[in-house]
């Protein structure tokens, strides 16, 4: 019998994908593990692998198609199998079924990619809220699953790597997939019970611009996701902002000394110091290291720092996990490695999800001060401006010091004013006494 191939959820927040290129043609043999198509998600262009083997009988969605998760995109047949001309995969052209598939995938949007990250084995896990079920870590190597389980997972837009098998030898069964559907497990993100707002079309009628005076650049999946998520954050998260100036003279001197002593072995940036100082300040003030859900406030036991990185077409936030346990040189090396792979579109979903606090630094562009938008479900984000010489009064005397402005954006539901102020005070101490970040 024919096998329907469905658009799979390839990233934790993916609700639809754009088929960039079919790497297999109709009539070609499909071998498990081969790449069938390239799909643009809200994060990157990713490869969609063959799961069920056979002959690619028919491509239902051509290149360039924007397809909701759970929608049929192709049909696979066994060799010499006869398929009726009027054969129609389940869900194709069925609006209710397609809408349900989109809603099921869109449930991951509200928590904005940030599933709580499991602590080390020695730590006690934080109970998950009913609306924030956490998927198991992805499995390495070949995934053992029954053919029926594979087909059902494809139909539901689930990734088998996120499902724990209960069959013999860890084999994934149909019952395991059905259980995952009930729990809301996807590629590794968390789940909430709301869907993203619909995409609003351009206003009817002519645009107020001359056609020869602009170039219409199609919005990428990433740009659409950024637009949707930031709009949701601003509309639903009660933001408030706290701003503080910090003296940078000692930190800048220490940075020069360390880089000179390294003799090329490493090169620390100001942002490396900020990341480490933030992790220590969050340990000092754990109330600022928290996430919001409708049922619970999650008080995180470790600092997983999301670092905003600009890439072509948007930005992404690789996560430095357990930053409080890492030295500044290790953090510097990891940031460079993650940022490099982010620009290549090679980050894995678990490398840009699960943050507990975000940092956005525009100081290298000469920006003195700005306010960033909270990245839910995180409770706060720090906006870092550039370092500049300013005239300041110290002990009644006018002097010139190197200063930097920090602005903390908080979700008032989870981080109140007192907690935000205490965090900034602790951060100021670690930045102005930078030797503390080396201890």
C-alpha cells in the first residue's frame, strides 16, 4: 500500500516549512537515511531524510511551496506497486485536518523555543508545569521503530528522536507515538496551549510607493518567526526596564593583561566577561534566573545563557549551558564556536533552546544604550551598550572613566523590580571588580 510522506517538524518552533529543493525525483528509489529534500524552517535550511524506503511515486508539493507541519508532501510506493489515479493522501485538501496539524505544531510557539534544560544527574529536576512537558534528549545513531510507528510519527509531525521506546531493545511502537502525541512532545521543545496569531496580508489596494522605487524581498521563515515571536512578547509580556552605568577601567585593563599573557592561545572579548559576570550575578540573585508558565514559576538551578548572534536574515541565540560552572576562557571558546556554526546554519536545536537568561550586545556597533525585548519564557534579557570615556564625578572630583550602560528588560510576572535591581547591583560588582569572574 502507498506510504504518505508528511512535512515533519524539523525545529522546536516550526509550524510550517518551505520546500527549497527536492533532492529525489519521481520514480527514484528511496533508501533510509538519504536526504529527500531541503526544507527552510524558522531557524535554518535543514535536510529532510528518508524514513520509509520505496519508490518516490509522486511529489505533491513542488519546490517553493510553503507547507504546514503534518501536511502530505509526497507519496512512496513499493516497487511495481499500482496506485489508483485518484489516490489522495489523508489530510491533503482537508482543511480541518490541515488546521489541526498546524495547531498541534504551533503549540510550541508560546514558550519560544525555551524548554527547561535538564540539570546534571546529581541535581533534583524541577517539576514541569502541565503546559510545559519536556521532550527527552535526541538519540544518537539509527532509531529503532516499527514501520507503523514511523508512519504515525510522520503523520503527526513528530521527530522519532524525541520519543522514548518501550518495545524490545528500546524499539519505538505505535503506542509510544500515541503517548507522545497526548503529552505534546515534538522535536525537543516545550508545549503551551496557544497558537500564534494569523499572518496578516498586505492591505488591499495599491501600495503607497512607486513600483520602480523598491525591491520586494520575500520574508524568510526565520524573519517571519522573529516578527511573530517579538510581537507576541511585546503584546503579552509586561515589560519594565532598569538601566545602570558601570565603570569598565579595571575590566579593560584585566582583559589586556590576560590576552597578552595568553600569547595567542586565546583572545577574550568584553562580551566574554559580561557573560561570566551575568552567570555569577544570577547565582547571587537566583530570583532573576526564572521562567514564567501559567501554572508555575520555574526557578532555575543553573545558568544557561542565551547569546544573541546576528546571522544572515535575522538572529539566533546559541546557549552557553551551565555557565556558572565554566571558566571565562572556556566560555570564550564556546561562544566563538557556536557563533561560527550559527552563521553557517549548522546549529542543532538543543544548542539554541533551553536558555534561562539572554544577553544582547550592540556595543561593537557604537550603540550607547538600548532596550531589548524579553525572550519568553525567560524572565529577563540584558542589553549591553558600548564602552566609552565619560566625564564622571568621583569623590567630589571630576574625572574621566571608561563607562558602559546596561539595560535590563524584565517580565514583571516573574522578575519584579526589587529582584531586577538586586541583579544589576550584583552584576555591577562583578564587572567593576573583574577578578571575581576568574574565581
